[in-house]
């Protein structure tokens, strides 16, 4: 008796829209990280003294 073994392969992003969705999620994470780093950098380097008092 012969049994067929069906291997399950992971789904590949074949369509352009599916590739774009994956890229978009990674891009959104990168933008949030860049904004957070920029905010911390600005808080560390900004002088709170008004310009007219310097």
C-alpha cells in the first residue's frame, strides 16, 4: 500500500500587495523607533532657558 506524504510549505508572499503589507509593517516600526530616539535626543540637548534670558 502506498501512502502519499503531503508536506506543508509556509505561504510565500507572491502578490505585490502582500509584499507591501509586510514592508509597511516593518517601516511603521522603524518610524516609531526613529521618532522615539529623536524625542529623547531633543529632550537631552534642548536648553530650557528662554532666549531673551541668555
